[in-house]
C-alpha cells in the first residue's frame, strides 16, 4: 500500500517505462492536505470517458441531453471563497458544479445556479 505522500515523493518514477506517448498531468486538490498530481495517458482518459458514458447511458441519457454534473473535478480553484462554483459547458450542454465548495452556506447559490440552468 502506498499513500499520497508516497505518490508525491515518487513523482514521475511511478510512470511505467513501457508506456509510450504523452501523459497528462492532473492536479487533485482538497481543502485539507496538499494537492496531489497524477499522470494519465490518453488510453486511461478514454477508458474513464467510456465508463462515464456507459453509466450515463444506463441512466437513460444521450449525448447532448442537458445535465448537471457534480463530482470530484476541480472546476474552480480550491481557494475561491465566493460563487460561482460552477461553469457551463455548452459543448456538452451541462452545468459542471464544484463538489469541493459545497457547504450549507453555499447551498442557496448552488440551487440558484441549477434553477438558472433549467431555464437556459
């Protein structure tokens, strides 16, 4: 077992030498602890997207259907202290909301953004 500190310390040495092609660096931040940077190759990114679309299809959604999306993606900086904590992705017809900023005090702003997106 390795933890985030091990991953941070090892850095690029964890990337397989057998892997060919570029790797995309993604930063994963939380309010607690230090950010964690992870590398994904194109195959991993495509695999994740395939899993997501399989689940959306199971839920009855099709490409282009309007949806609101909240998961562990960094939508706005973790240090941002006021709304908006979301962005509209017009290409995919979805409202992308930051799960990192959701709190009791921010909930009314989230509800307003959902209502506004529903009228859009």
